[in-house]
């Protein structure tokens, strides 16, 4: 994954935020980009912006909670560009509130998008990459993958699951010629705080709101800066990519507590 010119990238959640940043950064490397998003209009906006830069791109409406739609995404990618080399399982949502307040509906929605979206995306695309013994998968986790939050409990729990799944996926794929990286962003200036807008009508009786993230989003780095770090990690086949070194002491403190408990057992 050193020379990306002419290769094909699929980015879920590509209509905004980190996903749109990934689309722009990858297109700048000469990649042909498939912008997948549950909001087709936003996917088309990203696609049109890439076209203005001279990049080849298509937009595909994709609900990552539905296997049939991810399978259709893979087929549309094959029809448009003949194959795929990089898959960014990036689509994600959030909700916030008291650790005990999240409804079952909230939990199911977050786990369906944040966890199963990554799982299904990997199950559909990884065999294609393995068959050609070339390619890379980037799964978007979070600092919350390693730093639980009482105010964002469902979100950080889902991202911890993504971290665990991605570690196992990397161990499986690497001997087969496919790299796997977990992107662990800190604060990024995205629309994650408004992700309640994407909640299906069937998931009612929510108590939480992602607007608890507003102050964090306001201090965040730009999506393209996050995407540039992700690209560096892809090229290096890094196991993890972190965007904010200042959180390292908090992560170290948590894992030191784990190690102390292990030593005391």
C-alpha cells in the first residue's frame, strides 16, 4: 500500500467528518474513491467535490447495518472500478447521557452501526482483498476504545468492541497479505454530535443526546488532519493510529491499573 495511484478505496460514512476527510486525502494520492453514506445527498456532495479536484469517484447510499447494502456496495465498486484495495469501515454514531440511562433502543442502534457495520464490512470486503493478496482495512475506533466514559458509555463500549474485533481481524488477515489498522481519533471537528438525526424511527424512546460532545467537537482537529495521520498508518501497516499524543498518560494509567491487577492475581 505504498503507491496508491490508480487504486480503489471504499469509505463508509464518507459524506461528512472523518470519512469525508479520508475521501479527500486518499483522492489526493490518486485513488479512485467510492463514497458510501446512509445520507446519499452528503455522499454526492463529497463525490462532487472530488470530481472538481479531478478525482474519479462515485457515491453509493449505504446503510452499514444491512448486509445486503454492503454487498451491493461491493458490487457497485466492482462495476465502477473493477476491484478494491482499501476499505475504510468508518461510519459511526454516538449518543450520550448517564451511564444507566441509555435505553435498549439506543444500545442496539449504536452497536448495529458502530460494531456490526465494521464486522459486516470486513466480512464482505476482506475475502476480496485476501483473494488478491493485496489490500488494507482501516477500522475507525476512538480514544474511547481505551478510555471508557460514563457520559458516553454506549459509544465508548461500542468502540472498545471495534478495537477488540480489529485486533483479531489483523491477526487473521496479515498472514494472507492484507493489512489491518485501527484508527483511534481524539477530538475531531465532525458532525458526530448531531448523529441522533440518523436514528431510524423504529428506535424511539431515546433518553440520551450526542450533543454532550459539542464542547469536544469544537476543540477538535480538522478531519483532513486526522485522515492524513490515518494514511501514514496505512502505509506503515500500523496496528494503531492515534491523533492526540496528549492523551497517552491517561491510556497508560488505565493499562497500568490492569497490569497491577494482573500481577496481584
